[in-house]
C-alpha cells in the first residue's frame, strides 16, 4: 500500500511541474513581436477601416416606416418612406435621416437627361472618389423599382470618425438615381459592411413615387 502511495505522489508532482512550466512558457510569448520574427509592419494611414464580423448596424425587423415628402428645395414632386424616429437634417436640396450607423440621404437636382450606368460611371464615380474616404468597389447598373428604371451605384467607403469614440466604420453604399422630366432625385442608403439591411433598403427604394 505504501508503494502505491509513493507512486501517486510522484505522478502528482510531475503534473504540477508540467502545468507550472506551461504557464511560465505562455507568459514568455506575450507582448509585441520582436524584430526579425518575419512579421511586416503595415501603416494604417492608407488602410480602409476594418469590416466588423458582427456589425451593430442591422435595422430591426420591426422598424416602422413613414412617408416623407419634401416641402422645400429645388424639387418637391416626390414621396418615399423613411424609417420612423430617425434624426433629420436638411441643407439645400439634401435631406438626411440618420440612426446610429445607418443613413438615408435624399438629394434633388436639375438634370438635362436621364442618367445611365455609363454617365454615372463617367461623372459620379470620380466625384465620389474625391469625397468619400477610402472609396472602393464602385459598380453602376440599371435596375427596376416600383417607380420604374433607375440607375444603381454600389460602392464602399470609410465613415466619418465618431466624435466621441474616434471610431471609423467601413460602410456599404447604395445610390439610386431616379429621373423624370428634367428632375433627378438621388437616394443614397448607407450602413456598415455586412450589416443585414437588404430588406429595409428595398422597402425605402421601392417606396419612391413621383407626384
């Protein structure tokens, strides 16, 4: 019986020594990687904001939408639905609705002709490239909404820096160009990349109606 006791004691001491060595070894790997380890430092100055694996920009399924009809600006002959309760700001011919990380932006302008995927590629993309931080992946196409044929431009860009946290979010944009009789209305919907806003953005873009 004494022999068995000694055996258990030796095994126990061996396990304690192994655990202690493992903890000590793991601590030696913490901290920054030393020079010459094969890693390459990358400057973040020209790097887009990272895409979050679980972005907090999903619009709730129970979101309520209300009708919006502009009362001032260059053109007021249209209506569309916007999310209820979002903060509203207006400047010139542009009205913007925002909530957390999502934005609905509506701009009315005069236009000599209907936009096409080609004209948007030639004129709008260069302008946005100069305005949107880390602008990337533009693609113009013609799609159909309830109001008829419309030019859709999708692209990505970095959001403005949060004034409180300083955080920058990688955003996905959908820009719809509606046209009728010399008037163009540009509807831009934006939110974090990978946010599940397909249905809300479809509700808004499909609700556009000429008056």
